[in-house]
C-alpha cells in the first residue's frame, strides 16, 4: 500500500546547507551520484576481454541469468526484471541466442515453455565479470572495517527509506532494504561469500532441502532502461 506523503521533515544542519551552497563540499545525493559514475568508469576501463563486443544489455542479462542459475528463468522473468516489453525481450534474447550466449530449453512439465539458460561461452563471460566485480568491491572498500561497511549500508538504507516515506515514488513494498541483515554472522560472511558479500566460488549446486534462491522484482521506476539503451546502441549498429 502506498504511504501518504510525509511533508514533515527535520531541517538539515544549517552549517551543512551553507557548505553545500558555497561548493565547499558536495551534498550527499550529489556525492552518491559522483561515486556511481566513478564506479562505472572503473568497471569500463577494467572490463575483462571476454566482454569485448558485447552490449550493456547482453552483459546485464548474462549477469542476471548467472545469479539465478539455480532456478528456471523464462522470458517473462527477464521482462519483469528489466521493465521491458515482450517484443523487446524477444528481440534481445533472439539476438543473444544467435550470438551463442543463451539457449532455450523445454521444461518437463510443459513442452510449450522454454526456459533460458547460459551457454558455456556466456558462463565463462559471467565468471570473468564476477571476478572483476570482486576486484572492484575490494578496491572500493579498502580501509573500511566490517563495522564501517555495515554502518554505511545502514545509512544508505535510511536515506532510501526517507525518500520512500514521502509517498512520492510509489509503493514502499517495491523497495528492498539496503542494510546488511544483522542475522548474517561474520562467520557466514567470511566462510561463504568473501568478506564483502561475494561468493568467489560462483553459483553453487543446490543441496537437498535448500530453498531455491529468489531475486526481488525490480520496480519499474528503477528498472534498467534497456529500451532506451537499445535505441542508443542502434545508432550506427545493426543489432544490440
């Protein structure tokens, strides 16, 4: 249920506001956007050779399929995840299939359904992207303790919650928490995924009794703008 708009907000420390106005330092929202741009530039210049010649859309979908390798993914899942139409998903997935990045397989319960799976070529790309992401996160978080990281993620979660509570950006249930769950023990973090939440082993086979992983649907407001990117990438190109 969408929350009623909340216009009662506490004023920011006037000293902060004056510093931002004078350009002495960046407001938090600008600083976050600046860091986002720096991260994107870093990933752009360090991308593995395996991804050369692929579009951003291909990479996004390969990464999504790799993260969900332990469950069946269908075209409609891709449509929901990236907020795209059926015609767009058919076109992008068709091109990826012709590039040898994905395959479509019938499922036992209904031969009419075709799940999407990565080819060996795409799995190698996913592993290279995963390793690069681990290296980037390790570089990004140098000098920060586990407690620093937890506090930072909590701060980001509070900022997001503050904006959601205004009621101006849609249903609050669409926005998942950014905080690190306190139930995740330090032992779990250090012995499963690495110290910053990446599992260096890659996707692991499901064991008996283990629930299939799920990934929350991304709200339309935050969905990766694949259709816009397709239009941009079409300039001077035949395919995405």
